[in-house]
């Protein structure tokens, strides 16, 4: 799935906050993202993987934290 397809899918699901993260990454404002791996960013596992892959391609370092942190 390319960037436009990911963004289109996010728009369908009204996930504007995630679209903002992608835009911030494109503009260089987002370089690191702390994330609880068991939660992810979106409920759809496949879409979550696509979003995280896209963010990594845009230069974002994903830092996984535990549920306890």
C-alpha cells in the first residue's frame, strides 16, 4: 500500500490525528514516536502496520515502550 492509499484508508475511518502524524513526519516535525506496541496507533492490525511502515520510511524512529511506562 502506498502513502496515498494509506491516507485514503485513514480518511475513510476518520482518523485525522493519524493523518496529522504523517503530515508532521513529511514536514520533518516528527522524528520520534513513542508507542505501546500492544496498542499500536489504529485498531486495524494491517492498517496499523502500513502506517508504522510509512512513518519509518519518512524517517520517524518508533520507540516501543511497555504498558507499564
